[in-house]
C-alpha cells in the first residue's frame, strides 16, 4: 500500500504541478482506457448473447407444444345450455352431436335435528348411536357443536354442520344409495332427543332426499348416482347442472383453436427472435451505427439455420402438407419473419389435424420428423446448459472480461506507483528550488553586507 505523500504544487517553480501530472497520467492511462472500452464492448456482447439465449429458450417452450400429438388431436365439447349440462372431451372422443335432457339431478341425503336455543350449551344427553355403522358416543357435557365435532371425527362418510342452531347431517356421496343409516341408543335415545329420529326410528326432519340423476342421451334413458358422468359417452365427461324439459344440444368436435393458438405462439416467438437477431447484426449507414453483434459469424449462422428450418420441405409428411406455406404460414420481410393466414390454418386443421401433426413432427407415424422437431434440435444445440454453443460463447466472453479486469488491476497499481513517483520528483524539484532560493537569498544578503560595509568607509 502506497503511503500518501505531502504534495507541494509550484510554490517555488510557479508550475501548475497538478495539471502537469494529470496530463502526464492521462497519457499513461491510455492503454487502461482502451482495455476498459474493450471490456464495455465485451460486456455488451455478452448481454446480447444472453438476450438471444432467453428468446431461444422461449422458442423451445413453444416448439415443445408443437411436438405433442395432443395439440392437434384435442376435442372440445360445446353445450347449447350450460346451466343444464356441460361436458369435457378427451382426444379419444368421437366428433358428434348429442341430444341431452335432464329430468332429475343426483342428490345427497341430508337431515336436520330440532332447533336448540344455544348450540354451545351442554345438552345433558348421553349414550352411543351409530351413523352408517360407525359408533358415536355422547356425554352429558356435550353441546350441539360438540356432537357435530364427534360425528365428523368418526369419519362415517357424512358431514355434520350446525345451521340456525340445528344439527345438519349430510351424506358425502350422492345417489339413491346415499340414504344415511342411523341406529339410536336403545336406552337413552340420543338421536330421538336431538330430533333426528322419530319415536318409531324414522327420519324426523329430512332436508334433501337421496336420489339418482335421471337423464337421456339421444333418447336413451339413463340413471347414475352422481352428476359427473364419464361412462356414458366414450371420451366425454358430462356434468349435470340443472333440469330442463327441453333437450340440450351437445356437440363434440376437433379442438382446432388450441392448435391455432399454439402455432401462432410459435410464430410470435420465432419472429421476436429473428427481429432481435436482425437488430443485433444491423448496420445503419445513415447514422453510421452498428448493432452490438454486427459482423458476428456465429449469430449469422444461427439466423441462417433458423431460416432454413422454417422453409424446409418435410419429405416424410403428407405430400399435400409437407411445408409451412401449405398450411398458411409464409415468410415476409428482410428479417424473414413468419406471417400466419389464420383462416387457411384453421381450415387445414379442421380438414386434417393428423396431417398437420405429421408436418410439425408430433406423430410417430413418420418417426417424429417435422418442422418443430428439426428446429428444436437446432435450438437445443445452441442452448443446452454446459455443452451448448451459447454456454461456450458466454463462457469465452466472461473469460476475456475477467482477463481484462486482471490486466486493468495490475496497470492501475503501476499507474498509482508512477503517479506517486511523479509527485516525488516534482516535490523534490520544489524542495531543491526552495533550497537554492534560500542559498541565493543568503548569498545576496552576504554580498549586500560586504558591499554595504565597503562603501561606508
């Protein structure tokens, strides 16, 4: 560590020492400034490549969707009255139109006790009763709330609640078979005291009767114990919501829109990447400014690879749909971005979703050879962690930046020594001039005294 020197600035010499040393050091610092400019450039290039990597990652995520057969074979079910019935369809569902009527919804059995003054007060009841064959023991200190909690803790397949100071017990399942089985304590009659059962052991306060769902599909009468039914129409799950004397139309069709949306998402991601690459490679002759990666062969190579992938003919696809332009995706502009004709794409998907899947490489029929799989292989080569080109590129830039930082650190140390030496030299000059001035003054005084004495005689 350098010890700061006392700086004497031009007291005797009249020189502007601070300015002289500052200018000398500015000359000495030119190599450092050059290195720092190189570092700034390299950091900008590293950031640019990281931005490219982010966009390639986004493109990869969109390509993954296009490599899935489910993107093209999905089905959707549309109901003409969703307050009566809704439906979901799997890829195995057959496109068709169904007529559904719902005359009765499945219900869970629900009963209530009599109304009590205070649900938190002890009821002075004791004994053991069963709910669905599970024993529940009540003690004299138990309140209505306490009995509720004991029933729920018994896990008897029912749920107990307290509503308006009444104990309400509801089956956890729907259907005619969900009628709750109660057996009262033969001695103390706890359930009778609560008002759940009558003196003849029948339900006293029934809120909802247990019943099956009753409905028709294309005129066939069907009953089920639940309102969510997956075993009536193959590949379709029905959810009954309400009753209606009027038939509801349920249409199962190809889910074209999902495929359209995912293909458009791929196009948007591809275009954003290509526009970014073009901007980074550009040179504006008017402003004489260049993109941060202008002239970078690697980025030009990536741009060309991506262009080739979207324009390749897939020989293993259907001959009528073996290129993107045949499904409504064309190239436009100097950046070679893509444009989607959504009408044509939708029509193509409606007519042959399996053929579009072949084109993108989602089908095993052609060994998953297609636009998406080919492009994703290229993207993976560039972005793979540790072994991809971008990892090597950024690692190289990082190494160069660190090397410059080390060089600058060493040069800064040498410059500090050099500046200290300059100050020593100029300080020594001032000190020497001070001594010489003192000697000159002394000599002048001596001579003055000598000549002054001689004239006085």
